[in-house]
């Protein structure tokens, strides 16, 4: 059914664009199911003296078995800290928890599961947990080492789960659960000789969905989100053994994207205009063509969300802003548009502006000392890491934490603080990307096409288009502390929280 929906969408849009054949192009699935899942944030950092844990799930909503790559990336440069292969039977759900190794603030994270779905390798996943590693960024001469090589970097980041292909035949039988809920024979895919591409693998069919849950038990806080789902990411299977750095998001094929821009004003002033962009990409700078195609799907000129800093409920707010493809564009030698700045010991810092509004329409712009910490080699108003937490603060509030080296809600060390002024303890904000290349944008090939789909379908137009901004995803997390409460005659703590996906402004020209 998912495959039908995907093809139906492409049939409609491709027809509108006037493209012959069965062209495929990576797109953000409106159904939140797809071939590639991006979980914008995991953390085991400590906040208020209590550690966060992160629970992740992935669901195979189809009637065929799948081989998927689980890749965990730390948040500074998206260096891989662990990967393994996961084999999902039809209609299977796999769950795991990312937790700290111990209670110290610099210990690494690890992943542990009670799930019996087959993995390669099994390692310690189902016992003590598999500890995250710093091999990729601690290697001598690696540009990833610039922000440091300690294991504390593994304590926050994001997760990718990528479908490598569907399984049939003996491999599918081996990983399929029996009546007792246990796979028939995980030994088949865990055997030493199971290293090449399985003979019974087929092209990916999508239908994966997932969730992430950030939970701090001792603080009484919990926030959940749905993983971003990319569909039509690959038209052919790509299987690698555990430990391989591919496939990655940058391996999209064909190297085309489909982006729908809606909400533009028509001739009457109503927001009815809908335009479809089917864009072609080739490699540029250090960015592979597939990376540029995926980046266009995540490209936004601004991020928007709400914030709450109320004194009465001791409210606090963090915004998670993850750039899941930035690594393919930036290193210590080259910054490929839409990125402007090289990787340094302070990160690859991109300029931002932050405009905030209270609930009664008053507005202000954060500037200068309103931003912290100050990166040694970057402007104050910058966002330096690939998974950054924008910590929104009210310095005049009695519950505003004094420590500005960690974010107020999630305890992130990869943070940019934004101080709002008096009279703005609640409202909403706009985070805009203002570095030169973000403003100039990322240009697709002249073979790209665009077509107005509504209010009236117009003939497609051939020509290059420009995506302005940066490729980002994420969500807002807010918490409330209402103090002691009476619960069935006993005392309990009134702490709670919630997560809300960002809204965006998307700018594509013409």
C-alpha cells in the first residue's frame, strides 16, 4: 500500500511537471513513512543533576522483511560513533535505549535493547549494551578531531536508520519471527561468512516509521517526536556489512529531489499557490550529488517555533536544530554552498539571527551579548555544531540557571544561548540563517523543472532553481515545574514537558 501511495504521488507530480517515464526523486514523506529515517536528537547529558535517556523505535509497516542500517552520529561533526545492521521481519517493531555508561558527566553513551530482532553483530546489544566509540574522530589527522577527541562527544547527537533493501528467500525466513516471537535463526545473518550482499535482497520499498523519546525520570520529564521520513531515497538496493560508512544519506539515487512549496499568494492575495520542484543535482565542491539532493529536501530559510519562560511555572525552552547532511559539505579545507565557513576547533560556525515576539505582538531582535557562548573563531550570533541546541533564556527570571555552558532543558553542551529581554517571557521566535552562502543558496541544475500545481496547473518550466537557507530539522522542548502537589494523599513533584516539531519558511527561486 505504501508503494502504491508513493507511486501515485509521483505520477501526479511528474505528470504536472511533464516528465515522461517513471522518474524518482527523494522527498520528505507527508505520511511519515519512508526508506530513510532521521531522528533529529538523542542525548544522555545531565540536566539539573539528572541524566536524560533516549528511546528509539523503528517499525516495518510492510509485509516484507528488510535489512536496515542503524547509524548513530555524535552532534559536533556528525562523526559516526556506532553502526550495525538490523533485520526487520514483516510488521516488526525494534526498540532500543540510548543511556549513559555511568553517572559521570564525561562518560560515553551506549545503546541497549531487549528486542530480539536480528542484528549484525549482536555484540553486547542485548546484555550490557554496546558502548559508543570515538575511533572516527580520534584518528590522527582527521578533521573531526578539531573539536576534541574525548568520549563525552558521544553523549548527544542524532540517529539515521536507512533501508538497504528488502529480503526474500532463506534470509527473510531466518530473520522472521516464529509463533513465540523469536526470529527463526539469527545465526544466519550473524555468521562470520555473511559479509557480502545477500543473494536474496531486493530494491527498497519504504514503509519505515519511527519515534524518539527523550526521558529524564528523576526530573519527571518526557518528550517524544516522530522521525523524519525520506521516501524514494534510493531506487536500487545498497547493502554493506556492519562497520561500513555507507550507505549514508548522501547516497541518494537518482540524484534528484521533489520539493513542494505551498502557501504562496495568488493574484487575489489568497495563499493558494502550490509549486512543485523536481530538481537535478551533480557533485559540487566536496558534496556528492546525492547529498545535495537530500539537502534540498531539508532546506529552509528560517525555523519557527514557540517558547515559554514563565516565572510562575518555572518554564524553560530549548530548540533542537540538527543539520543531518552538513558533514558532506564542510571540512577543515572546504565549505561548499549553502555553507560558508570551514570546520575549526570551535566548529563550523554559520551566522544566524533570532527575532522574537511576545504573545501581544511586540518584537525584538537578539544581538551582540544576547548570544553566548562566544565561539573563539566565530561571531557571537552563530550556530557551530551539526546538532545544536538553541537554549532560550530570560536572564531576569528567578528560575533561569546561572550556568550558561549547558542548555536549560536538555543539558546540551553543543549549544547557542539566546537571551530574550524583559516583557518576552513567552511567545514565539524566528531563527534565520544569514551567512553569505546561506543567503545565496544552493543551485540545482538547469535541467530541473518546476510547475504550478494550484490554483491552476500550468505548463512546466525548465531551468535552474535556487534553494535558500540551510538543511535543518528538529523540534522544540519545553518543561514546567509546578512544585509539590498532592497525589492521592501523598506528595509528588509537578514536573512535566513536551516536544513540538518546528515550522519553517522555505525559499526557492524562481
